[in-house]
């Protein structure tokens, strides 16, 4: 039976408190379990730079690219249901997606970030990013293939998940919009009651407004509200790449579903086989072009992308990595820009979910979560 060393968890708490006191970030909510038994669940620090409101464990965060994890899972679910395949070309489901070389991309390429299109943050400068149909039209018109699919791993901040989100909506047997589809097929079945696409009205009092601290390169404009990043406060947002809000507790439930092989509380989302295939490395030694640039700027060795089917995987090499260096090579999960992380270590049977206030730069965030991930697994023997 695996033990949990309480002194190591005390050290974890102290390290987070030290980070906050130093001003690395404002605060963090973290939930960790082994074998489904919670060993650490705390809110440490504040929701804002001034420290005027202490974080609470049920606070709601804008989770940025962890939204992609939900889109990925519904794509994998649709594949299991036989609606299309990993090898299906995107243009066969979305006929507007034409033009060489992008028209040869499959859903496998989208999930592994190897579709050959550049990693753009917006398909058109200055546009609203809060509507799926407009995002899709702008992607079709403006984002073209740079290299043949499969040749390069360019992390896709937006395009791949707009394409996958539109696929799910257009081919949904019930004709639902994307907000409804996510709620009915994922959030409600998993008991993720504080998670929504767009900031649902009842979640607004608990919302930790994102403080980008100059770390995010674009605006996230909404047609309904003013502000450079109003998309994250708009209940009508429908952005499959970045638009969800959630709590550390709900993200932990999502991670638990993955740890248990696709099932939680008697509800099966994916088969164990799909989870097993999805959490393998599918990109070989290809670097992640987005992180390659960040690693070079930091003077780090360039690491392989270690992409699964919609997951980041820790991989076999010891490199700078959010998922840690003491975690098992098969550890897999998802992250949101400078703030949010969930992962599962299948070998150690550990699940981890964290949401933080005060968005960090890429490299500082990698160092922060590498440290915390290693502290967590050092407490499990």
C-alpha cells in the first residue's frame, strides 16, 4: 500500500506560501489524491495582487487552454461512437477545409498538434473570439497549411479546437450548440457542477478575474462586454479552445475520470482502451515549436513535444516540464496558460488539479509546476 508522507505535504504547503510571499503568483488552489483518496486540498494565498480576498477551495477560475481537454475528450468519445475516426480527414467532416497541404490533415493530426498549420492566437487581428461560427469562418479564410501534416508539432492555441468544436456541433445527433453539448455530455455526467463554457451567471460571485500581468500576447475580446479579456467574464462565450470556467475540485473530478480509465461515479465517458492509447506519446522526438522558442530563450535544452491524443505526456527524458521530473514517464494531463494544470500519474495512482491567480510567463510557470509536481510525488511512496 502506498504511503503518504505528511511532512512532505507540509513542505508542499510551505513552498506554495513562499512562492506567494515572493510575488511569483497571488495564490493557488490545489487538490491531490492517490487511489482516489484526497490527501491535500487547500486554498493558499489571495485572488488578487493586493491580497484583498483570500482564495477559497470552491473559487471559480478561467481555465484557459484546459478548455481544450474537454473538447479533446468529446472528440475521442465521438470516435468511440463510430461517428468518425482518428484517420478521418477533417475536410470529410467540414467540407470548407480545403487547400493544400492542410486538406490532408486528419483528426489524429489535430489532436497531436501535427496538422501543419501555424500556431496562431487569433485567426484574424482584432476580431471577437467569443463565437464558434465566426472563429470557424475566420480559420477557414485565414489560416493555411505551412507544412504537410505530420512533419512538425506546432502547438495550436486556437485553430485545431475550433475545427474540432465545429465538427462536434455540425455532426451532433441532437443538434445542440456547443455550450449545451459540453454540459450534457461531460460536465453534468461527471458532477462538475461549477464548470461551464462561458462564465455562467451563478458562478460569477466566486470568479477569480484573470490578471494577465502582461504575459498573454493577445486580447480576448467579447462583443457583449468591454475589456481586453472580457471573453472570460461573458456567460455567452462559445470558444472551444479557451472559454471554460471551473474549480480545482471539478478539474480533479475530470482527472479522476481519466485515472479510473474513463469512468467516474458509474458514468463512463471513454473506454479504458481509448484512455490508454490517448496517453501514449504520439509525436516521437519532434519538438513543440511553441515551447522550443521558450526553452531557447531560457537557455534550456529543447525538449520533445511528448504529445498524446489531446494530452501532454511527461515522457522519458529529464527535461524542464510542468508535469515534473519525479513523476512517472506515462504521467499525462493538460495545462492552461500560466495558471492551471491537471495531471494523472497512472503508475503512482496520483491525480492532481491546480488553479492559480496571477498568470505567469511560460518558463516561470513550467518551473513552478515542475517543482510542485515533484513535491507531490515525493510525498507518495
